[in-house]
C-alpha cells in the first residue's frame, strides 16, 4: 500500500513538474522573457549579524568566503533551471559529500523576487522537491532546491553512509552538516540580483519539513518558514515507540551504556522543537496530517507549541502518504505564503 501511495506521489509530481519545465518552444509563441545574468563561477561572502549570538553553537559559522559554479540546464516559459555547486563548510571522509549540489529555479524578470530554499524527502526522491520549486518559480518565487548530505551525487556507491542513520550520533552529524550547507545556500540566494534579501524563506515536506524548521533556527535570515508534514520532540517519540524496531534500538542503546536521558541529550541537538523559541516572531506556516503514521500529530503539535503556538497550523484529513490528494491545493498555499509581504 505504501509503495502504491509513494508511486502516486511521484506520478502526480512528475505530471506537475513536466508541465512546468515545458520549453518555450512547446508553448504558444510569446515574446522572449529575459533573465538576470548569473555568472558561471564566482565567490560569495558569508557574513554574520548580531542575531548570530542566538544561533545554537553547533550551527554557527564565522565570516568567510566560498566559491560556487553554475551551469545552465533548461529554460521554461516563466523560469529557467540552473545547476549550482559549492563546497560544504564540513569536510567528511566521503569526498563526494563535500560538494553541495543544488538546482536554481530562477524566475524570468528583474525582480526583486521573494526566494525560498526547498528541501527533499527522506527517500531522496527529488521529483517532489523539484515539483515544489518549479511551482514556486512559476509564481515569481526564486527557488533553490538543495540536496542534503549523502543524497544523490553526494552519496558514494560503495559507502553505507547516510544522513539519517540508526546511529543517532551519525544522524546528528549529518543533520548538522545539512544546516550549515543550507546557511551557505541562503547566502548565495540572497546575493542574487533578482532576489529580495529581506524575503528569504525555506520549505520542505516530511524530512524536508523537519529540516526546514531546524535550518531556520540556525539561519536568522530565513524569515518565512513553511513546514509540511514535519514536527519535533523525536527523542520522546522514538523512546516510547512500541514497534519491534524501536525496541531493538533501545536494547542496543542501553546495552552500550546509554540511557533514555543520554539519548534525549544526543537527539536534542537536532530536534527543531528544542529551538522553536528562535522562530518566534517569524512567519511560520505548518501543514500537518491528522492521521500521520510517520510524523505523529503529537510531533507536529510539539513543534507548534515550541514556537509559542504562533504559526498557522493547518490540519489535513489524511495520513502521511494519503496527503498526496492535497498536493495541488497545498502548492497554492505555499506560493501565497511566500509571495505575501510581512505586515
């Protein structure tokens, strides 16, 4: 059943993104639209502000410069697609993982456009994230889809290394690297001439939603945050989970000398609910599923409460996978959210 639902997600996503990426030649003839020029390579300066003092220590970066490269991929009626690569601030033993790969969906015109980082799901099926990014770009929102650590071209074929691992310490390291990668992505996005640096945001679905909330706590410039099917308070959820897999994990953790408290201390470093107070005062949208079997409603509620119950919280009458039926409507909700100006 899950496989069928997953296929439905991909099927619908493929239809949407294929329509979005149709070339100008396939559309009725219209005057050519111009795009702001983006160099094939360059250097970006990462700067901090006074807000850096509030950033969790393991998400902080010192002012520095980093190089980037771009390559044109495809042009559509309302946006064009470019590939972006830049070095990760974190150096790992997997060389492929040390280069961040992203896709920039650049709207046609001079702007200034609101902009958004887009993150993918746990399974690494990039089509869904590309669908979101393409839709946003068609609505005049510059969208940068970022591939997180150990995904896609960042994964070595002969390595079992993953961002989300059964070893919680490896998971903390992977998610921390993802936040730091996203901080550089935000800097690159803010530096584009067509982008309004005061209207930067982030969004993602499932794992992408969790990471959107977490990355925003580590990057003060992300003022607009849309969390779809995400949540927090994972240490408690895992420890109280009644599945055999969770029971085996607890046995392994305690056999190695760990406790419930020590597990919470480790996982808490990358739990967005632990830092929800840092999102207070920002524009935050949360979309959750009433019957979510992957990210339980209690997890979404925990994140919402950690942000002082400030975010708009939309409940879908669905589970994690059956939420597919709401995708077209939620894409519209997202573009309206990011296009809206702060009061």
